């Protein structure tokens, strides 16, 4: 999990740097970081969750994820037998 976490952190950092570059390029007058944060707050709040979910889902099969949840005591109904 640590390697997955580190991979997700690196991806998020890269995405935020790209977003900052694009944001500042669109403005004639240099905005403050506070203005960037205000304008891009939704993106910043969602980027970690989206990247983390994608990295973890890509690393484990559906069967492995279900087994993990079962081991943690999570009960759910499933339409298939995987």
C-alpha cells in the first residue's frame, strides 16, 4: 500500500503543478495563490480522492478488493459470484 500511496502522491503533485501552470497562463495579471485556491477549490478537493481510487483500483482485481472488504467485516450484496 505504501508504494501505491507514494505513486498517488506523485501523480497528484504533478496534476496540481500542471493545473497551477494552466491557471496562471490564462491570466494577464498575476493572481495570488489565495485566488488560485479560491478559484480551483473544487478541483483541489477532488483530485486526491480521484487519483487514489484510480491507483488502488488499478492495482487490485475486483476479487481481491472484495476479499479485502470481507476480511474487514464489510458485508454487501453482489450480483455476481466473484
